[in-house]
C-alpha cells in the first residue's frame, strides 16, 4: 500500500504546473495582441484576447480602417 502511494503522482503539483503553463500562454497571447494593436494604432477592446488569430486580425484591421489607416499602412504593420 505504501509503495502504491509512493508511485502515485502528486496531483497538486501537476495542477500547479498546468496552471503555470496556461498562465504563460495567456500572457504571451496578451503581449502579442497588444503589440499588433499598437502597430496598427488601435486600442484593444474587451473580448479581443478571446478571439482566435484570424478573427483578431480581421477585427484589428477593421478598426484600423475605421481610424483612417490606408491598406498600405495596414499591410506594412501586419508584415512587421
């Protein structure tokens, strides 16, 4: 019984590792969203962090057009 308990994984530690990795991914995505929004000269809005890459790009490009950016300016910002 003791050997079986010793071979069991530490589920608390596994949960901590999972939480840490999920947080790192979330912070990385937030940094990328903020960077892209800054390049396009637009603000990040509520819900932007939850969008997939395609929808986020479309939303930020649409905001940039509404803000008066030209297609060339948007393309240059997206290429960086």
